[in-house]
């Protein structure tokens, strides 16, 4: 008795069935995407208006301030604008005073930004303003700077933003160089 023939027939039928399922899945998946009209898939233009929902009490003036953008210059080709933003001196106490943060914006080079990218070079003490003014395309790459406005800022106490003073010179020296009052004691190992 020859069992080779029925096995080939069974394998052939399974292969044909599998091919039929693959063709059906491919055909039906095309129907799903074709059913979505292009205008429904389009994303809305970004809003430059602040989201004011859920502002904590006492912070309203910080969130609702109007920014006065003025033209400024940068090293890379493109259009730059600068402004200052008022921020609380102490986020746990909005009534404790405020300070000014320097902000720079390089407009998307294609002329129609799809949004904004806020950059922060890290630190402490690094100027995000200078990062964008001197090398916006390096900071985010040309593919992103073509379609996004790129924004940099100087954190409190850095560059063009309001200086802050936390310690006087003596207190800073003590913070950086003093030996703690109760240093851990060395243990002597005895054998």
C-alpha cells in the first residue's frame, strides 16, 4: 500500500487553504483602510492658546500671561523670536514673588509648524536659550526643525533669566567643602 499519495494530497489541500486565507486577509485589510476618508484621518492644526483647565489656585496670572514675542537673531538660518516668561519664585508658594525666564523660538523652516518642541540641554547651569540661538538644527536635527518651532529657555539663575541667590559665599563654601559634623567612623578589622 502506497501512503505517499494521500499525504501529498493532504499537504496540497492544506497549502491551498492557507493561501486562500492569506489572500482573504490581505484583501479585507485593504477594505478597512480604504473605508476611512482622508479628511477624517487629518489631524487638527495645533493651537497656540494655553490650556487653562485645572489651573491651581494662585497660579492664574502665570498661566494666563500674554507673551510679547520680538524678533531676535540666531546662528542657523531661520526666523527667531524672543520673549520673557514670568514664573513663580517658589512653586509651592505662588505669592512669594516671581522671576523672568528668557525664551527663544526658532520658527519651523517650512513656514507652517505642526507644533513646538521645547528643548532643555540639561545642566545645572546650561543655557537652553544659547543652545537654540547658536545651534537649533544641531539640537533637534533638520528633519524636526523643518516642521516644528524649536524653543529654548534659560532656567532660573542661568544666562538671561533672573539670577537667584541661595547661599552667601560663606554658606556655599561650607556646603561644598566642609566635613560633616558626624562623619561615619572607620571600623578596624581585627583578625
